[in-house]
C-alpha cells in the first residue's frame, strides 16, 4: 500500500509543473477550445507525439483527439493560438466528411506565399485541407473559427 501511495505521489508531483504552465489554463478557458470539446473532440497537451520538436499540434479524426504541443511553442503565444485555430479547422473539416469547407480559389484570396510554400511540402492528397487550415488560422480569430466549428459540427452539439 505504501508503494502505491509513493508511486502516486511521484506521479502527482511530476505532473504539477505541467499544469502550472499558464498556457494550459489559457487554452482550457478559450471559447474555441470549449467549442471543440463540445463536439466530443478530446484535447490533450504535450503527448508522446510531441516529442518531435517540429510538431506543434495534430488532430486525429480516427480517435477524435486534438493534441497541442505547448512545450514545443517555446512560450510563443501567437504561434500557440495559430496552432489551436489550425487544428480546430481540422475538427470542422472532419465534421464535413474530412473534406475542405472552401474551394482552392476561395482560400487563395486570403492566403500568402509563405503559407503556400508550407502547404506544398505536404503530400498532394493533404494539400487542400492543410491550405485551408493554415490560411484560416492566419487570417481568422478564435471566435470566427469557433463559429465555423459550430456550423460544420452542428449535428454533434
């Protein structure tokens, strides 16, 4: 029994610094995060997948899990917000049968060459959804993205 309590104490103390990070609290309180969670999507932070320093976030439709790699943002709150918006668009796309919401030409009106160069690094079959997610994250705010999630996922709310 003592061994069990000692193990629990170690796990709790190891987890405490993570939860002390103000980014977690801000993300959890964000109306965008709350909207995403209302769809049934679970949001997790700094998972094993985040061990890749280049990974900023992900959305896995098969498990309906969004991961945000907070520690990989190195305190860059703007980039962290972009990642939340980007992954939230993927949730909206999943509610649209995994398809983009807008056409290429509609997205191109709001995009830029930097985004296009990033998207071109993805496999061709992923470029459209990534183009939409990167562009939306760049030009829209959290409330606008939350509205898109609510519209696309209304059947889940």
